[in-house]
C-alpha cells in the first residue's frame, strides 16, 4: 500500500512548473485588485482561498479562488452591496456575475478559471452576516494545520484524488459528494490517507466526526435541517454546521465500496479518474445523447446538465417507456460534452395502453367516474379496466418530440 500511495503522489502533486504558473497568476491578481481597491477608495483586501490558498490543490488544477474581504466596521451595514463594490475592481477580468446568497464572480484569465467571492472580514464566526463570510476562516484553519505538519498536504491530495476516482468528490448540487473542505477535515481527523480509507471502509450511516469535540451529541446540537446526510462532519469553525450537509447516499456508498476494494488489492487504478467512452456503452435498446455545457461556472453548468437529464428521464417514464437504467456522465470541464445514457426494457410499446380502474366492491360513484372518463371500460375479474390508444409507441420517435422542448433542445 505504501508503494502505491508513493507512486500516486508523483502524478497528483503539482510540478514545479505548475506551481510557478499558479503562483505567478495569484501574485498578479493580488497586486492588480489591491491597486484597484485603493484606486476606488474601498476598504477591503484580496485574499487567496480554496485549495490553492491551503496548498492542497491537485496537478492539472485550473481553478483559483479569491476572497475580496471588506472591512467589517465600514461595510457591515452594506452587506447586500458588497458584490456591487467588488464588481468595480474586477473590470480588467471581464467577470460574469453569478447569483448566490451574495452575488460572486467568475472569470477566465490566462488559461485559469478565477472565482471572486465578496465577504466581510471577520475573525469570529458569530459576526458572519452571510454563510460566505466564514469561508476565509476555513482556509486559515486548514492552512494552519498544514503549517504545523507539512506532510498533511500530500495526504489531503491523495484523499482528494481517491475520492475523485470514486466519483464522490464535489459538493455542488449536481454531484452531492464530499467537498474539498470536508476531505481536508477528514484527513485532519484521521491523520493520514491510509487511516482515512480504513475507517471509510467501515463507515455506517449517520456516523459523526467532530474533530474539535465541540458536542457531546452533535445530532441534538446541530441544525436539524442539515442532518439528512449519511455522514455528519461538524465544521470545526462553525460548530453548529454540518460541513457534509450536501452529501447524498450514492456518493457515500461510492467511497465505502472504493475503499473496501482498494484495501483488498491496492493499485494506482484507484486514483485514476475514469473517462467516459460512449462506444463502450452502445447496446441494444440503449440511447446515448450528448450535450454541450453552458459557458458558466462548473456548478451552474452541472446543474443545467442534470436538470435536462431529469426532464428527459421523466418524459420517458410518463409515457410508459420503462427504463432499466438511466445515468449521466460529465467530467466537470465546461469545454467538453456531457452524456446521457438511457437503457430501455423495450424500444416499442403496444399501440394501446391498459388503464387499471377501481374494483367492483367500491362505491358506485367511483365506478361511475371511471366509466365516464374512459368510455368502453370493462369489468374483468371484479375490477374495471379501460384501453386507450397511445400517442407514442416508439422510443426513438418520441425522443424527437422531447428534443423539441426549448429547455432541452440543445441536447
């Protein structure tokens, strides 16, 4: 196992060249925005955030997050306007303004995807006026722990790549997996990648991880609306928050299975992200569709991809086309297509659909209502049935109808 993780570290850790490129961009943005803040007489500072700010990013990363931290005394009464102030100092980057609990910005710059989040500068979670105000404190917390033990950065990278390979990485709503921050907390809790994976292989539903031991019983203390996740991870900074609230059962099960398989026979394949191959999934009674992501942030594009998928899936089911399976695949790159795969039990349906009515023993008014609605209804073995002609009997022909819908026609 040690040999496997040593080899994995080699290809997931950023090279010196990658580090130099990222640090050059970070330095440039910090200097430019600082000058712009001064020019506009805005009492704020720009900070590096995300995995780059915590030194836990993976090789190949193109995302860099920044916070524009506004002076608390000067702007606490203008919390709703912080995005307006931030927009003034970001003009050089031609940012896209995105809706959130407080609006934020994304921009493409010199091959990198930049994100700028306006926050109030606080050192006490109790002063946060918006959930994003606590985000810099998360960065400081993890960065300080890594400063105490520099080996943790490599362990965190291993865990992130492992979770990626298990299709369990990302807290965006279209994924509902483990966020980078939650994975960092897990490594800080278990102390190493190996110990985390051994523990994950034995995780049970509704386990609790409270790294700072804030609660005697976290289930009773935390916000009940945030306790639906299969794993509860108490945020060490905001200890009434479940940091893993976005996690859903499918991704939780993925990491348990991945961990068990890895422990049985460790190999590098458990750190490799599988690439979708449409040709390998072409089978009888299968439809594969591709769709171009919208040119927004990964989270927004992912939400649209999943929304389209759900609409198509629902349309098939509503017209009696039984699905053996349905799934979507996307690698998170907005420049690459996503895919929908639908497998049907049958491609063609009978021309007539049978409708099950009430049993003979119910009150006459229910029988009368059914027979009025469905002319020609018959009593068969003490239950009423009717037949109606189907509008669509072939799945491929019906697909053409679905794709005329303006909300999904670009598939």
